[in-house]
């Protein structure tokens, strides 16, 4: 039976505000550079107050790691579904409209009162992204938010590692993985952030269970997850947790394992100004290519080109017209 969806994604529903800052601001504000840090709403409002003079140039966009991946894959041509938790507020309306505009299905049903999650994305001159996230309604993402029928009719079930921070979100990821396994749907997970590996490793292990079909991570996450000193050792140890995997290496490309062979993908030249969303786009392009019947090397080449394009402009996603050129 043909699958209705290429990718069923599960993750946070966050409205991003991206702002350019310098390292001095991060130090003064006590923000750890390069990581995603969870904050309460009061702390986020405090930061926004400090940044109010810079908000003129900021941009609002729907986000969340898995959402960026699913939307990116959809723009390439994949048919996708996304489950998240939005509140019945203006940001929730904005977010849902953005999903639908990308032709991503999502059944939000009757959204509850509350506050849709928000992420403050701070970009320093070296293109590094630092995120302070107030999860809002995303903190209550739960098993009941899964659409099991849609999940069973997908080629891949894809989960962002960030959901590990919420007990109910973690339970939803585990239930989704189990349902996928029972219905011969391939499972894919991104470790998402070095902080998730450092502070939530046990929860991530629960989400991975006996192993996923495809794991995405960057070099720092791979080394931290496996306790390795070098990328070759890390790649060998990752085989315990995933049948196939992708380790992104920034400007140096990526190391892929297709279940049989290691494949090195060269990086593409890029004038990097904003690394926010690079890994998400890599995963989206890669999953699109796999679900379209392409091999690992082809998928890696498309993903590398796509990630290079993302880091050369502001924001975690490309403009709709940019995708066709990358496929050529």
C-alpha cells in the first residue's frame, strides 16, 4: 500500500524571533553561546527588553527544529504531516497558517488557551546561533497529540531531540516510535543540540529504544553521545543506536552510514552569516531525497548544498523559489 505521507514529524511549535547580537551582549546577559537554553516567560521578556532597540530589524517565523525539517522537505516536494502543540492565540494562528502555506498537514483540533511557544534566536557575527526558548504550550505536547492513523501511513516518523525536555513530549516520542515500528514505518531522530546530549542523555536513550532506522547529529553531539575522542570512533559506536546515520561536519560536509558503507560528503562553499537551521535543512533535504527514491550519496549531496544555502542568509529556511534550483 502506498504511504499517504513521506514524513510524519513530531516536535515543538515555536515562533522564532531572530536578532543579531555580539558576544559582549551574551556575556553581559549571562547567556551560554551556541546552545539552546530553556527559560521561563519572565526571563524571555527580560531579554526582549534588553534587546528592544534591535527588534526593528528582527524577523518572526514559525520554527521548532522538526518543523523546519518537515517544511523544508515539503518545499522540495515531499508530502508531510506535523504534530505539535499550539495555543489558541495570535502566534498559534500565525504558526498554523505558515504550516498550511507550506502544504504540511497538521490537525490542531480545538487549541487550548495559553501561550504558543517562543524562541529568541541570537546570531553573533561569527554566524553562531544561540537560542533561549520559552516552550509555552509545547511543554504539554503529549501522546494524545499524535495522529496515529497519519503516522501509520508515513514512510518516516521523524522526531527532534528537543522534545526530551518535556516528560509528556518524551512519552509522545516513545509512543510514536513504537507505533511506527508496529506499522513498518521507518524511524528517524535528531539529537538536536549538544545540550540535549549533555543533560538529557537518559531520556534520549528512552526515545531511541532498541535503535532507530536513521539518526541525525553533528560532530559535537556525536562525540558527546558516544564518549569518543574522534569522529571515526564515534561513527563506529553510533551503529549501536541506529541502522543508518548522518553526522554533519559544518563546512567539512558530512559523514554518512547507509547501513553498509561509510560515505564522506564534501562541504559546499558558503559565506556563512547565520547557522540557525542548517542541521534542520540538512535533515529535510536528506529525508526528501530518500523518500523520493534517491541513494544516500545523492541525498547527502543535496542536503549539503541546501545547508550551505541556508547559512548564507538569515533565517532557518529558504525562500520557496530557492528549492528548485538546489534540486537541479
